[in-house]
């Protein structure tokens, strides 16, 4: 699977249950598109949500 950032609307609609598992309890957010995920490798420009909230880059 590509990163969540690269997924198209049609893919998301067809694989919604798989996508939900990846975003259920997010720890990372993409600095480019703001999609979030449980795992670092599921977004293209990841930053820990906790770091982002503290202003770290």
C-alpha cells in the first residue's frame, strides 16, 4: 500500500475498513497534507502529533 497521503478517493472508498485501522489511534500527522496515521511509514512527511503540539519540527 502507498502512504495514506497518496491514496485516491476511490481507493479509500473501496478499502475503508483497512484505512480505518491505520488511522484509529493516530500518533503521526503528515506535515504536507495533515493526514494522520498510527504508524510513521503510513504518511509521507511524518511528525509525531505530540511533537507538533509542542512546536517541534
